[in-house]
C-alpha cells in the first residue's frame, strides 16, 4: 500500500469517526462546531490531495509516453548512424583498394 493510499485510508477513517460523533456525548456546542470545522477542513484537504494526485498521474503518463517516443527516436538515429558508419567504412576500404591499384599502375 502506497503512502498516499495509507494517508487516504487514515483520513477516511478519521472522517468516519468524526461523522459518527453524536450530540449524546453532551459536548459543548463550541467543541462540536470545532470538530465539524476540522472535519470540513479535512474533507477539503482530501479533495485537494486527490485533485493533485490526478494531475500528477496525468503528468506521469504524459512523461512516460514522451520518454518512450524519445527512446524510439534515439534508437532510429542510432541505427541510421550505424548504417552511415558502415557505409563510410566500406567507402574507405574501397578507396584504399583504388589507391593501391593506382600505385601498382604507376610503378
């Protein structure tokens, strides 16, 4: 269970406990009001955290896709570079062969 899920579970449990409080405990009304305010604040914080989590998840997905595209691009460029280097090597060998032939004819 991730840290965020554990925090959410704890927050939900706390909200449930706050919801289950009743007036039968004969708490002063200012304490009851304070508890209600805390409950509302916790519920708002939970909503904010959930919203931020959704945004982060979207950003994470976008970045994963972007990384995958970049990896493909790097792979393609690497293949092109390998082919280019191979062609250069072949041309170099061919040039050396031609130079050698020219040297033979000049002698």
